[in-house]
C-alpha cells in the first residue's frame, strides 16, 4: 500500500499540487472556460435532440470527411462541443469538466483551447487521409467512413491528457492513455480510434516543439547584485 502511495505521489504529485491550491482558493472561478464549455455542450445536446434543432446542429457542427474541406474546417471548432448521438452525453460532460478543468488551471485557457483544437483538427484531417489511403492500407479507412458524423470532445481530451502527462511528469499516465488508444485501434480499427491516435501524434509534435523552446530559452539572472543566484526562467 505504501509503495502504491509513493508511486501515486511521484506520478501525480506535481499535477495535484498545481491544481489543488487554485481550486481551493477560487473554486469555480478558476475554470470559467471549462464551465462555459460544459454549458455549451449541454445546450447543444438539448437542441440536437429536438425535431427542430437536429438539422441546425448538423449544419453548424457536424463534420464528415465527404464534406468540402473548407466547410469541415469551419465546423471543426464547434464540433468539439457536439456530443456524439450514439454515446451518453454525461460521458462527454465528465471528460470536459475533468480534463479541460485540470488543463485550464495548469496551462491556461488559451493553451488548453489551442491543444484541444489541434488534436481535434488532426483527427478531422486524418479522416480524409485515411479514406484516400483506403481500407487495405494499415493506416487507411473504408470509404463508408466518409459519411460518418465526426463530433465530440474525445480527441481533444486524449490530446490534453497526453500533453499534461508529459508536461507534469506523469509519464506512466501519458503512456497508458496512448496504449489504450492503440489497443482500441487494434481491436476495433474504427474511425474514432484512429483519429485518437492522430490526435496523440499531433500533441506529440507540440510536446517536441515545447521541449525545444525550453531547451533554448536563455538563462535569466535573478537580481542585479552579487550573491544572487542565476536560474532558468
């Protein structure tokens, strides 16, 4: 039991400390973007379940690989908050609240949105590439997937989870998420699973760029007088 506790502290300790204090001090005020995303997702779910609202939601947020690229790019940002009709909406809301909330506290709302959009966009673009490669290719998809409605926060959630794991030293968690998505692809080989892997690949590139930026960041000197230590910013 003690070994497990030590491992948990080593794996999630930094992430826990980073999240705990702001959440205790400011509570809901520390995650306004996340709460807004939860409300937006809930409203979209209610609207798309109405006879008058289903087509409206499809027109503004449903992405299909058979659609023109410019139209898919226009719809992709909102598609992140359109819950998939074949999955329970509470799952999407829980994913957004938990993962987006942690990310907003740890890396800020704008970085959270950028990484979430990059992961979602990677999945959207991969779907077109996969269909072009064809079902016979290990990285390809059947042509029927071009008509599949591609919405929901799952790709963004997977991407954020991997980025946070890398950024805060939870490497086992990041690897576990990646391994779980790889197993999903091996067992199902469906559009969603392969899009998740594309999202992870895109976030991997962002992690590499971030690591290069930190490596080449110049040394900043604290203080101006003698006796002050130098430290990296």
